[in-house]
C-alpha cells in the first residue's frame, strides 16, 4: 500500500489533471488519471470482505434480460445468504452488476480516496463548490453492459480494474427528450431512456483502462460496455449550485405538466422564473404530491455462483 495515497497528511495529488481541465470540471466531459488502486482496497480478498460486511440496504445487484421486442429490461436481485467470496465469484463469470451505495456512510477508507480527489480538483479550481456527494463502488461481470440512460446529477467515474467502453452523448433534446428528462428526475421511470443506434455516430467514446477517470455534464446520456476482466469502478454523483438549480427547474417543469396541465419549455437556471420554479419544486417535493408516481423496485432473481449467468430466477430450483 502506498503511504502517500492513504495518509491523511499526504501532500501529493491522488489524481493527474491539468488546471485547465479542473476549471472545466462539471461543465463538460473530461478524461484524466487517478491512483486509487495503489490503496490495495480493490483486490479480490479486500472486495470479498467489503461485500460480506457491507450494509444490506445499501447494496443493489442487477442484471439485464432481453425482451421479445429486442429491448432490454434492467432487473434487480438478491445476494441473501452468500459470502462475499461467493458473490464475487458469481460476478466474475456471470452477467451481474453490483452497486455498493453511499460509501461515504459505509466505507470510509474508500470514500477518503474520492474526498482526496475532489480536494485535488478544488485546489486547482478554488471557485468549484460541490456538495451532496453520493459515491458507490460498482463491481460487474466482464461482458455486462449498462443501457443508454442519464443520471440526475453530474457524474465522475473512477475506473480501477478491467476494461470498459463509455459512450457519452450530447445532452440535447435530440438525444434526451424533455419528457424523458422529467420522468427520470421525477423518478417515474428507470434512468434508461429511448435509444437509437444512430446516436452512436454523435458519441464521444472512451476506452477506459485501470487508472482512468472520466467526468461529464449533468444528465448527459451515456451507456457502458465492459470489454474484459472483472470490472471495478467508483462512481460519484454530486451537485454544484448550478446543477442544483437545473434539477429544480427540470423537476418543476415535470410537476407543472402533471399537476397544472401546462407545457413549460425553458430550462434556464437564472432569473426570476428559474427561482420561482425551484421554489415550486421544493414545495411539491415536500408535499409528496407526486410520490405515488415513483417506480417501485421488484426483486426477481437470486445470485448463485453455481449458475452460468451467476443467478437463478426466484421461484426456480437453485443449483439444478
């Protein structure tokens, strides 16, 4: 373990990013380097121990299943009763994606790496203010893909093991309609949104190796293909004051369509109208008026390392 990475008194940077790129952080797509792997926290034994001791309510395991119409369904499963080693074994040869959420609450040593990285960025960009960090560790199978989707806040992805390809698309209405943008923010649907292969000619493509990091703009559509090896990454969502206002405006636009029957078109985040929308969004969220529209997650499979795909359907005989 490299002491300069883990020591709270370390003077060296844990990332390699230029001042020019640091000043554009959260405003555009950026690629840079990090040294998280030097911590020793992402080897197999360490990951198995982390999985086994992680709070169950902060872990989510997924898979995707192709539907008759050719589309893919993002499904949720259970790792109940398994050791960390068994879960890791199932992921290594199966078709699974495990998300250890909120490491800032449950894995302080891992979270410290991200805190160091954001500190390094802030040192180069003193005007940057980020808050509401939500960081997760993603452990996924060699052939797993993440469908075309958008996240609500800006994202930074820190890739640590394996190889993956990130497809990042323009955040315009052509690639993400206002209605789908609002449905995601209101949590009426999964983050997956309509996709066409024709979008790919407009994408920025990043082939990520261990030690690569990419950050991108709020709600920029993207998808991910794992290329080989067990893939381990850390993903951090966060807000800036501008991103917080944008969230409030999009939330308000969606709420106005549903509750008032109007069709707002502006996503401007400055001026009196934007301030009014943010206040309206806060009131709607506090009131719970749209709570019943939020999606409900259903568990449909059990992880099982004995199975080729690493899981069995719930209700099906295990180990058959």
